């Protein structure tokens, strides 16, 4: 079956999407699996609040949004967070599964409902404003927003495997298999969300030699500069 079959199985509404409504400022952090960047994201939120960055545009405390999206989707779709985490887009399933999908045999409702529900949840946080998104494909939905900064965090496979092995007390060979598998799943999910439309990032950070504080500080400076720029244009 040709790879473009998926284009005939889903709507292409998101390809012609208009820029959503977003208040305050928005930061999205897309990351490779194993970069262990959540502590840096929390530090960033703490510093943004402490220094009141973005408050000239919207006086609302910053909030880190990560597992919250999963929890909201879980309630919306009435499926477990684990099932959402393990979701495999139809275009990445076997040819047999794709044929069954096209014939409407044993469809997994997530294939049709997840993207719409994800968009709804993310847009609600964009309207709230002053949020830092950690993953979940949020970068795609902020395209065209001047008040949004899209950050990509990468690291060498060696770094990611070592971090994951230490954190989970695993042998490196076994950790490497898991990191590769989960990173591939993460890439496929982002491709599913963006429908293969490239995402342009404002900053790419390679974190191998950077501490959480250094990562948070770099992004904080960028957000501060963007706020000044935005206020100049008001």
C-alpha cells in the first residue's frame, strides 16, 4: 500500500489552519526521548513567575503543561493515559491494519478522535496564556503566533541512553533499545499531529553539556526579549 494512503483516510483541516487565539506568551518545548528536560522546564516556569516576565502582556502566573494534557485527553476520550501514551498512528501500523482501517473493520476510535481532542485541549491552554508546553505536539499548533516561542531540545544518543539507564537502574544495552523505540514513537506522533508539515523552531538546544539551569536561563532570556519586542509593537 502506498505511503500516501493515510492522506485519504483523515481530514486535512489542520493543513489550512488559521493562527489560533493565544493570550500572554507561549513557550513550547519539543524534545527527543531521554533528554530529561522536565526539570529545566519547571525551573523556567519558576523563573518566569519570579521575574514576572510576560506580565506586561498578561498578568497571569505561568504554568507548566505536560501530563495535564494527557489527563484532559483521557477524560475527553474516555481512555486511559497509558493507552494514549502508547498510541500508534494508523500510518505507522502494519499494512493489514491500514487495510482494515480503510474498510472500517475494527477501527480504533483514537485514530479519528485523538487529533481533534488534542487540538481542543491545546487551544484552551493557548487562550489561557502564559504557559510552557512540554511536548504533546503543541509546537505545531502555535505556528503563526508572534507571542509563541518554539524550542527544540536534542541530545546525543549516548547522553540520552546514559540518563535513562541511570534514572531507571537499567543496563545500557537494554536502555538503548528502549530509548530508540520510544524516540521513534515520539517522532511518529509528532508527524501524525503535524501531518508531515515541517515545524519551524525559534531555538534548538543541544543539552549534552548544559545544566537544567543553563537551559532555563537561555529560554528565559529569549522570552524576555520577545516580550520587549511585542510591547514595542503594541
